[in-house]
């Protein structure tokens, strides 16, 4: 082993230090969300020593909050030292991306490649992702091939370098890497990359510089002079040798998100569909039920132009609109709508809109699209003008998808045409299931432009067709420069691949550079093929061939042999996407927006910055995000990134670029087929210059008796540009203050709205407010227990008393009657947020048992289709609860429906699959829904004072919690309104998962899969890997009446090497109260270790771990069990 300090002097002399006194600093980031390497501390020490001897400074952190533009500006490079998994949130990722684009540097060491898998930009920065390593042992000798013997990074290394480390395999290796070192896979076992197995490289990337080395698993690595000399060159390269200053004004740097402001122009719209900006700057938008509106920015108001009579059953209605390119002269408005009457069809019609009046008698029907109105779904209906005055229109496949199990709806049985998309999407003589292109003429007719899919004479197919093979194309966009067509296509519902049927469903964003067939209903995504299926015999036949699709359906009126299928541009399923991980998971509804060309818009303060030049905007109706897609000069996909990542849009359904070069977005709102509070017309305004400050307020008291002295805080107030701010407080009683943190005494009773206004140097302002209620002291509610306040023990009584005191009303002894106090007790099986439960009153307490399921529903996409007591696109939860009340098989049946999707029970609308949810999570959601049909009170109201004995079978669950809630609302006083006081006490089961810690350092949490669990004879779940020199803390545990804590420790020859575990109370820097020795186990298994407890009261518990082998794992801690003195 090398002596580290002597080597640093050698490196300094050999390479030459940076100029002393020159301010160069690097940030070493070592946060771990997965496996934690024991070598991190050694790595930090080595990097600090390298910095000291080579004229630069080092800051070390595991706080991702350091990743802000302001903080990163001070660093010449960022070093990811054995980071693992997802370490940064969306805003932190954006700050790091901006830093690199501004010219910053990055160094990745070893597990930096095992980080941020859902962030493709990071994968390209680091150069490759981890793809496994050898095991048994994971650290082994190998030969490294020096590919750069003349390079300063490797000139000191031999041609073949023999050393030991944990050798990663890699995937998604970037093509532009300058490879320095390569692994010789013939020299060890476990390599999977073949002859080209890079292990160290560098490249210029996205305006910055990145260096990566795959070494660094062991602590010894950071004491090897050859490795450290190699690493030092990488650091100096990433730092740019001091020659490159950060340039955040570069057009290649993504703008800060706070330069964009979401301005709501109108809200509570009723199913808005499409919109356009009139020449005078007003915005025309249409709603599905037929209303046509104009929003006027000058008056900030919206008028109803007219209501068009339309057929609205299923998905029909007023679906699309477009302004004629010469609207300023001819006032022509084009509408895509479903006319009322018995004839099933769609119209594309031209109307005259003049002086805010739609002349209905001016209608010219350009195109009629025959449909069927016997069954739902997929109407499409987007309209868009493109180059040469061509009008593009989309139409859905007009096919019921709910009897095909989420796969290809190609039912060829007699009378089943509405269930066969081959009649439309794959029919060369049908406009449905495709996108048409026509050239409108002044007389209300149209001609066929050059370049459509079929000849103009109609001999081979409808000449209007440009793209066929679509399911529900919605929305469309045309790149005016290239002529490329983009659209989102809403995909089928299968949640997983099924052999003999085909692939799971995918949504698509498509790009058409020329006319073509885009696959539906035979292919989805990147031409994933379905099997032909005999619905009568329920038999799978051959898989469709994308090179030669054949439509042999009896419902087909066109050609049988179709053009080759074209793959999607972007595609993604319900579950996480391997190809496009950034899109997320869950419900999906892809749409396409404009391609932004900055030079197309005159220079003005609102025009979007050059960073977005030539990027395509796409969005998803269900997931509520907007993406910016970067393409090559030829239009090939290069990358995708979130636009305004912290924004969640309420089902965006249309967007356009204004003549000023900024985006307007139409939000449909949360629920189907109804007016929504969050259905809005919004302007995504770009702030080019000074930004307004952001005000925030707080107070140490929100209510109290007179006189009431309140200390106010402006903590959180900020100015994005760093301007000095002036403060003005209005206390709502005639008094004001200009202090930053004022104190004010209220002398009069009532509700006082306190407003803070902050002003920057350019007089831009921001306000924040809160209400102080004076003249009434809040009631004080408390639980008194005779015993432990953290745990319950099954079979042992909980003796309690509720105390209530109110300054104005009195107490339970004098003035307050017991019946005015709501006291409830409930049992939660696992995982619910007690704070959420405590926010309510008696009703929330009653629902506590099912609160976790409700939270899961609220955090999912369920609200897009369901409400508790109102029918939407899907049934109300109360309807579901009523239908399945008393059915013992209902839960299992409904779990399967949610996980795998399906329909047919509540009409034609099918439920989407939800493969991203676990069966356990769905079970909790179903428990909540079914509970709505129970007549009995779901919470148990108990007396003010008494004894409760946990005797139910539920109370034996090892993750259960009893929630005791007491609430009292007083009677108010004088001018003051009533106030509510609450007390919540939670008593948990005495067996605690070791992974439910409050703080952890140098130890790690690990997920134990079924195979490992079987070997260790423990349950599947998470454990704490008790690594040498690590520790874990559990806070605020009551040790009253606790006799002992029993640790269940699992280990195996390759998991735990044994050592010692010490227990400290309240501080790790005191003497331990106990120490246990954990022997190394020769066979996989587990063992319980009991620590006697003599202390009482509430304490923070710290367990520390030590091993004779540096960096070794003592064992895997599975659980902690707290035994009571009576039952030990």
C-alpha cells in the first residue's frame, strides 16, 4: 500500500500546481440513494489532499440543496464521488444542466455511472450507465489496456495495468467518448461489453467537459499513486485549467424556470378543445359542447360568440378550429364538428366570423367524414393550416376498443364493424383513423396538393389522405419550415405484453416527413407487431408484418396490401419507458405542439430565448407535462427534456406560439365531459429582464386573546435577480411597518388580514398574506396516558384521559360539556400520513382506517376519470361501492381491473391499466372505495376518559398504528370567530422495520428480493446494511416501560462479516448504554440480539456499527422489537 501524503508531493512536482492564490474550487458530491460505498470517506480525504497540493479548494457535501445556479457558479467542476440512484430533484437537475451548459466541468468516479437513470441528459454527460458487475467476489484483478500512452492522463501508466477493483459493465455508451483506458475481459470473469469495454474516458459535452473513471470501489484505490495521478488530470480537464469562465448568458444554456410565468387568462371553461390568436391579439377558442368564445386581453374578459348546435354523444362535438391564413382579409373560420341529426358524420366547414359574430348561413361544408354513432370512440378532430395554404385535419379510428382486451381491435365477425379499426385506420378508402391534407379554395371547395399518400384521381385510395394507420390523432402540428407533420396518437390500453396477442399499449408522438401508413391497428410504437386474432374462435394467428401489412377484413373497402408501416418518433407505455425514461409513468395521452424557430418572430421582450430554437414542444394530457425535443438538422430525435419541470398542467389539450414567439396553452381540466375549475386558458410568459420578487410570510401565533403580540417573519422572501428589497407590512388594523421581521400587538378583536408587499429596484412588487384571529384564545387539548406514548402492546390496556381548557369557555370540569369534544380512536394497518388524518375533524378520524388508500388515489391519475360522488367518464366511487357491497370476491376482481385495465361493466369506456402500481397499493385503494358503501361509522368514537384494550385481530399486525384524536371547537368571543384545538396521539406496534429510520450515515438501505429473503429466512422488504463506521438514528421513542430492544440481524458470507453494534441515547458522543457482538455467519440466516433497557422517557436512539475490516458490512438489520416489562 502506498503512503498517500508522500505521493501528493510527487504529483505536485510532476504535473505542476495551479497558480497559488488563484481561486479554483470543486464541489465533491457523494449523496447516495442506493448502495453506499465504504470508500467515499477515503475518496473525500484523497480529493482534499490533492486539492491542497495542487492549488485548488474542495467543498464536500451530500446536500442536494446545494444544486442551485447561485451556488454552483462558484465552482470550476463538480465531482460525483460514488453517488447512487436518483440524487437530484427536477429543479436541482436543471441547475446542474445549466452549470454544464454554461461551461462547467464534471468528474464521475465509479458509481457516478449508477446514478440518475431517469435523467437521460445525465447519462449522456457521464458517458454510460452501470450495467452490472462480477460477483463472488465483486472485487478482483483485471488487466487494463492503456489506450492513450502519450496522453498526460495515462502516460505514467503501463501499456497493461494490472490492478484490483470492482469492474463495472456499461450500457448506453456514448459514441463521442475519448477512451483512455479499456478493460481486457479475457483477464477476468464477468465482463459483458466485449473487446470494447471502456473504463475511463472524457469528452466535451453540451458546452462543458466531463471525465469519468470506473475505478474507485475500494478505499485502497484512493491511496494508489498511479490512479490519483490519472484522476488529477481528469479534475484539471474538467476545471478547464482555469481558462474557461462560466457563461450563463450563452444561448446553449437552458433558461431558469423562474423566467417563465404562468398567467391564467380565463378559467372554469367547459371542455375547451382548440384555439387560435386573432390578428388583433384576442384569442378565439371552442368548447366541445358547441360554445365559441373570444378572450380579450385588453379588457381581461371573455365573450360568448355563439353556440353551434352539435352532436355530443360519445366523444363527438365541436372538436377543432383553425383560422384561414388570410383571416384578416376574408374572416374565414374553419370548424371540425359533429352535426346533429340522424346521419352519423363529421363536418369540416368554413364560416365567416365578422365583428365577433359567426354567420351560420355562411357555412361551406368542405369535407364530410362518414362515421358510426352506435359505439364509442375516437373522433379526433384537430385542424391546422400549414405551408402553401394547405389545411390538415385529423380523424380518429371511430372504433370501440373495449372488447379487444387492450390489443388490436380487429373483430371481423358479422355485425362487429364498430369493433374493427381495419374498416377505418387501415382502409385506403376511408378518412377515419388518419390525417388528411387539402387546399381550400375561395368557392368553398378544395383541391389535392402534391405529395399525399394516394394519386389525386382516387384510383388507389382517398386522395385527401396524407397519413393513415392512426388510432386517435390528437393534436397535430406542422413545421412550416420543413413541412414535417407531427401529432400525438393516443394508444391502446393493454398494461403488459401478452404472447399470442401482442405488445402492451403505447402512446405515440409521430413525425411524418412524407405521406405514409403509421401502423394502426397492426402495430404500435416502434412497429411492435400485434398478432392477427380470430375473435370467434378466440385463437391467435400469425404476427403482422410491418414491411407488408395486409388488411383482409370484410369491413375493408380499400386495398388489401398497405404501404410499409412507419415507426413512431417517440413512444411510451403506462409503465416506465426504457427508451424515454423522462416521460414518467401512469395514464397517458400524447399530443404534439409547435416547432419553435426564433427568427420567425420579431425581436421583442416576450420572445422565447434562443435555447429553444428549433425544438419541438410535445405534451401529455394526462401526465400534465410539456417536453422540449431536440432534433438533428435532418429532424432525427436527439434528446428530450422537461419544459418548466416544476409545473403540473391541468390536462393540456392545445397550444400555439403567438406572433411574439411565446406559448399559450389551453387546459381541459381534471375530469372528463364537464366544466372544471382548473380548465383554463393560460399564457406562458417569458420574462427577459428583471423578474419580480417572491414574497413569503410567517408568524409565531395565528390566534389569541387580546392584547395579542405576534412576531412576523418574511423568511422565504427572495428576489430571483438578487435585488435589494423594500418591505411594507399592513397589519389589517390601520398599522404598518417597513421592518423585515416586525413585531406587532393587536388591540382589537376580529380577523386581521396581514399583507406583506416587497418591492425591488425596478418597482416590481409581490405580496403574501395570512390571517391573524384576535380576541379568542385557541383551546388547548391534550392526551394524558398512564404508560408509553410511542407503543401499544397487543392485549395490554391503554389508559387515557383527554384534557380540554379554553380561556373563554372554561374546561371539562367547568363550562365545556363532554359531548362537545370529538374523541376518536382508529387503527391503521400501515403507512398512512397521520398529519393528513389529523387535519380534519370527526369525519377524518372516522375514515382513518382507509386513509392510505385515499392518499394513493389522490396521488394517481384516477381523478381524471372518477369522483367520489359524481359520475364522470367512469363511475363514481359511491356507485362502485354500492354495486359490490357484500360481494366477498369484489376486492380481488377490482384489483385485477385496476392493474390490467378492462371495461364492459359501466358502459363502453374502459379503465386504463396501471402496471406501475403494486398489488398491495391497489388493494388499499379498493379498500377505501368499498368502504364508502359501509353504513356503520368507520371510526370508533370513545369516551373522554377510559381504558382501551387492543384486542382486534388487526392489532397484531406488525406495521399497525392506533390513532387517538381529540378535537374541540370553541364558541368564539366578541368579534372573534371560533377556533379549533386538536391533539393527536399515535401508538405504533412495538416491532419496527429497521429501514424506518430518521437519519442514516455511511450505512445504507437495501431492498431484499424474494430469492435473498428465502436464503436469509426473512420477509421481502428493506433492511439496513450496517456498514463499518456507519450509524443510524431513530428519533423520539418513549422507553417508558420498555424492558428490552431486540435486533433481528441477517447475514451471509457475502453480506455480513460481523462486528459490533452500540446503542447510544440522544447523542453518539456520550457513552453507549449497550454493546453487542455480531459474529460472522458461515451460512445464510438471521439471529435475534436482545439489549436490556433501564432508561425511561422519550429519547433519540443511535446505533453505531464497527467491523475489524474497513468498509465491511457487519450485518443486515431487519427489525427492532421493543418488549414491555410486563410481557418480556
